[in-house]
C-alpha cells in the first residue's frame, strides 16, 4: 500500500517538547517523555499471562505490579533475531505496558514545526485500516534526527491491539506518572551499609552526609580504629574503621570505598564502608534482639534488622555512638583546613549542648538540616562517566550522538573541542576526564548530554547510557559542588526497580557546567 508524508498540523494527542528515543531493530521510535515511565533491563524470562494479543510475550513484575510486555517486531512482522536488552515502561492515561527494545538512544527536544504526519494507505489518523494487518496504526507522526527518521509511537494504538490486556497504573509506592516530589518518611528509616563481611545499618537522623569516593590520607590521629582523615568541604575529618571500633575485626585492605559522616556535638566522624546499599524503613517488628552472650561488648549494636528476602544487617545504636567519649573527642579534632578552631559540623546550640535530634527529624544544628534524607520520586538518567552516576532527567536538554563535525580546538584537559548544534557553538567536555575517571575509549558509541547552564549550553560526552529510572530516596545537597572532587562532593540518590536498587552519585551537571564553563 502507498505511504505518504505530509506536513503535520498541530496534534493534540502528542505533546511536543522532550521525547525519549529507543530502537526497535534498526528503527528509531519516540515517546513523549511524559509517557516514558522508566527503562529496565530485559529479564531472561517473562511471566505468563492468560491472554493472547499481537506481539504479547508475557509480563514483568515491577515493584509488585504485573505489567504486560509487547514485542513490536512481532506486531509488524519484522525480524526478531536482534537481542532485546531493555524493556521500556510506558504510562498512558492511567495504564502501563512494556515494550521490548534493542536499546535506548537518548532524549531529544522536538519543536512543533519539526513534526510531520504520515498517511498510510491513503488514510490519515492514528487508526487506519490495514495499517498493521490488525486494523491498528502504531504511529502517525515522525521527525528527523541526525539524518534518521524517528517514528512517534501512538500509545493508545498499542493499547487498542486486539486482546491486549490493560493494567491500571497503581503507582506501588511511587507518585505516579507526571508527578514527583517529597513524600513523608516513615517513623524510622535506616541507611544500609556494607562493611565486608558484615552488613551494618544506622538511623538516617545520625547521618550528616555520604562521601561517594573516599580519599583518605594519613594523619597523627591514625591508630587501631582511625584510618586517617578525609577532606570534607574545607575540613579534614577523622575516618574510623567501624569494624575495629565495634570489636568485629577490621575492613580488608582496599575495602573502604565510601564514607558516611556522622554528626556529634563537637563535630563529625566518618565511617569508612565498602558500600552504601540503600535507605529502607525499619519497622520495629523486623528488629531482632541480640543474644545475651558471645558477642563483642561494644554496647553500640542495638539489634539485627531482618527483612524477608533480604540479608540481615547489624543495627547500630546511634545514641550510644554519639555518647562515645572516644568518637566525640575525635569529632572535636576535625578542624578546618584553613586553621580555624571551629570544628566542621559543630552547631550553634546554647551552652550545655541542647537536645539531640529525634528520629525522623532533621538536625537543625547542622548545615542545611544535614542528616536528613528525602523520599523523592522523579526520573533520573543513569549513565557511565567512568563510574555509574545519575542526573535528573529534567536537567538534560537533549542526548546526542558524538558529533562527527567536532572542531578540536582545545588546550587540553577535559574539553574535547567545539561542535555546532541548532546554530549554536557548544563546548564538548569529556565527563570521565573531568571527574578523574579516564577518557573515552569509543567515541562512536559514546553519547553527549546537552545541558543548559547560566552561561550557555555545554555538551558532556559519556561512554554509555544505562537507563531511565525513578528515584526512591535522595540525600540533600551538602554544600557547594567542588570541581576538584566532583564525585566526592555529590550527594547520593537511590534508584532502581525495588529488587536491584543502588545508590549512585547524584551529579549536578548544571552546576558543573556553570562553575567550569
């Protein structure tokens, strides 16, 4: 049948603006970003459904919601030999479904006059007869991107496939499509830590900040439990081995990758840990008491957090740790690098100390209410910058291929040169080099994150994209971003699907672009 392309009139069904682009075989397909909920790895098998629809391959269980998954290649009679790496979760008019994809291609901004409308078989509109063999047309709009035609998928048409099961979007603990924001935290929330071979956890109200990349240097304080000091902002703060302090042995060499700063009356102390796992509620009925004998007598372990389907974690007693004379003395020794006698994290409380923060309340005596975490749901782009990081999707204007017309006018360092995009000359920065994690090995497979700062656009080249994911918890900013230690001064964000959550540096590319370029 004949296919024609006409200029698009304004289409109220599809919102112009930002579109997420993914691939089905070699075809680029787009969805309005408001409909692209998230992208998850493709499971090895799909859950069976008692339903039959064109292209239906089964379902995935995402945060306890069973979501049907469709292979558009089967709907359209295309070759299915290429592996599908991800499942794109689509949210449309209160319902969700998944689409198999061979890869995520990026995010692009499309202006109204850049859209064109398809008329297939002489019939215009989203549901033309005989368009797929099922009486359903899957797209009617498209646009050009880097000399490639991108088809805008009609989500309603997918839902109208004969026999297609529809699943109401329940949210399951998330704020739902098109909404985001802070959610009130439960009565008690803990941060899970790995200190190999142990799992530890502590109430988040005692946590001042998390250091994603722990760079420890030796100091006169070094001893049995003190590993050295770490620069935190403009201060040098003592770093301790929590296992040595608790009488549980010691961390193996090279086993301290991150740091968790705890606030005391007179300053801060940093726990060296293998990893920060995630932040979870800690219901009272899941905290088991310790046996009466056979354990080190540190007095700083409250019990064992035991959740169904999860590893057990030793629950640290935050009050006992804050009452430790040894740690409080170390906290008082954490002086600013410039020589001031006021310790970092010290509060302007009345003489006599004042009250400690209660569980679930911020420590208003520490900077910016540090020690709190926020349960926030919003979309993040996760990607590789020499190490995996995350950036709010709203902060990224577009995602582009590595420019073929790069002008290599650079004096060295992280700046690769200048490229032209939409009539604007834009500096291209190698993000792994900027954060001290090497260089781009494969320019052709790299992507460019276009960010608009106060001074203009900057393109950050990254080796690979990971996914579009929703956040679960966020750590508030702990001060200004330091360009000499971008990863170390970035707060953390927890992202994931509930089964494979992980804590990543929340990289503020707008702040980096404004400060450096």
